[in-house]
C-alpha cells in the first residue's frame, strides 16, 4: 500500500487475534432481527434451476442515476455474464449486484432470496434492503456533517460532554477520557466481545446489549479493559452511542437529521431506520434502503463528498474517515480501518489495488475502488454462512477487476 493510504496508521493490538478466522462476521447477531424489508413481493421458494443470465443495461429512473452499457465504460460484458452464470448467485442467496463506473450505473441485477427473518422476497430496484453494519459507515458520514456544522466541536472531545443523561457512567477517569475519535476507531477500551462468542449465547456483548432496556446504558456500564486509544475491539454499541451524540448535539431526531443533511441532497427518498423500544436509533445496523441508494453513498465517497456538483460532506472528512489508521494482521479479512470504514487490498496480476469498504452481516457490501472509478454494491441473505457472506471478495478479485479495460 502506498504511503498516501498510511497516514496516521497505528499497529493493531488484539487479544488472542490468532484465534480469529480470516473471515470474520461483521456484524449483527442473528437473534437481533430488524424490521422486515419493504417494497418486495413474497416468493414461495427459490427456483431450483437458474435461467442463463444475459446482460441488459439498467433502465432510466428518476432517482439521479444515468445508466449506461458496460461496453461504454470499459467493462467486458462476457466476463460479467460468466461470473453470474458460473457462480449461480441466486442459488447462494445473493439479492442484488450493482456496478457503477465513471459515475454511470452500468449493471443492476436482482434475485429472489431469504431475508434475515427467513422470508423469501423477489427483490427489485424499489425493495428496501437491510444494510446491517453498513449502517456504521453511514453514521460516520453523519458524524462528519455534525463536526463540519459545529455541533461537535472536536473529534477529540470527550464523549461525556455529549451524553449528559449518562453522566454517572463516567465516574472513572478512564471512561471520562473516551473521545469521539476513540469511538470512531473502535478503541474505546470498554470490555466487549461480539466476535468470539456465538450469537446464540447471551454472554455475547451485542446480544446482551439488545436484551437490555437501554443499549447505551448497557455499553457504558461495562468495565474498562484497557486505556482508550490503545487497542481495536469491534463494538457495535459505540456506533449507537455516536448516533445519540449526534442527536444530543444537534437537538434533532437522528433520522430527520440524516434525511435533511444527507439523504435528501442525494435524492434518497425511502429509508427505514430501526429504533430500540426506548427510542434510541440502531446507528450501528438498523438502516434499510434501496441498493441504488447504497450506490449513491459509494459514489459520494468516490467523489470526495460531492454529488451532482454539490458538496454534501466536506472533502477533508471523507479523506480522514476512509484513510488507513488501524492495521490488521495478514490473516484478517480487511487490511485497515478508519472511522467506521474498512480498507481492503486486492492483488490481481501482481498489481495491488486499494478499496474502501463498508461491510454488513449476511453479505451487505459497498466497495469503492478509486483507481478504476468504480463502485460495487452487493446485498445478500447469507446470515448462516460467513464464507458466502464474504464471497464478493472472490467475485471482485476473479471476475470484476479482470473485466475492466484498464
């Protein structure tokens, strides 16, 4: 990786990291089922025999995307057709695949599949899909907006300044030192385990949080395991706290703030956002939206915060939030972490290609590959298979990148 991606990089320190598999589940436990997706028609089953796929360019809509043919942007049609036919994506519960290159939507394919609630849906361009932990990356964008608008005065502010209703939780010096930056980098130091325990186990921190009366109170009631800023520990509760910090600082409902400042400027019109019973938004995994709108978020990153000639997110925040700050061991799925965004490297024909990555449980992915002006969207229902959930890595490496006329 070139030096431009290594600014502020720190070496990851994980406890028992060698016990973690290469493919890590990202992110919401199966016992935590979000509200059902809207917009699709129920299907009784997935077909046993899949028809041969033949490429057709996406159709025009009124949502801001300008479609084009793969050939127009230098993507080999036969390679993409071969990928879909060889891999039989519908049979392995893929729900959508979108490709955007040179700011043009050039592939849009949907399939029927199983949701997190076990229901079969005929997904199409208007069906909302659970983003799962891709929601964390959306929250990162919103935090950047909150900082740029002066609601959060500094990324190094202590979070206790923005969570007065939980003041008793900050009675120790260590907790009072947790900063907004520590939250964004998953380095709060709070004792937490949602990776090594199964999601059927109530001791899993995420499961226990979901079963509590208040997810943030549960998060902040956990003991400190280390000093803030010293070690990455994946913790979805931190993103939920980030959402509450935004609500308190802006004095606005989180979904309304997102709609006014992010979704409406991107012409994203239909979004669901899960709330806990006490009204707190699940900022770490509760958003549902159309894959076409997921692609707009990816294009926003690719364009350094700009959409259709308008600056939506400050360029500096985009650069800061997606830059590689935490380095993972070689056996880890992704290579680096920023502010609720991942970084992943692909090696194709001895060439290293860098990507920006948002990942969600079950196979939800936004990949941004700046070198090739490329945005890729995958949605799926592979909640029972880590390997299938992470299959887009193989598809990108073996088919999509080789399909590009460079």
